[in-house]
C-alpha cells in the first residue's frame, strides 16, 4: 500500500450488551434517586442534628458525674 491509497475503514460494531448495561445502570441510578421510600434530605439532616445533640448531652452528663465524685 502506498500513501496515495485510502485506508479502508474498519467497522467496529459495538455489542448491544454494552448499551444495555449502560441503560440498566442509568435506570438503577434514577430509581435510587426517585424511589418513593427515600427520605428527604432535611429529615436526614434533622436526625443527624438530633443525634449530635443527644451525644453532647450525654457527654455533659458524664463530665458532671466525674466532677461530682
């Protein structure tokens, strides 16, 4: 082959399994994002804040008991 001759393009067929798995992954992400039993972010933040307050309160009580001895 010389440089004047065009190169025949190689046809690369993408397997349909790749597209199917990409679609399945996309659907899993969308289902996880919009499923009805998912709790709102504000509820999760409120629970974390309540847990932090309870932990601090327990730590203060332990500290008071240690100083009382």
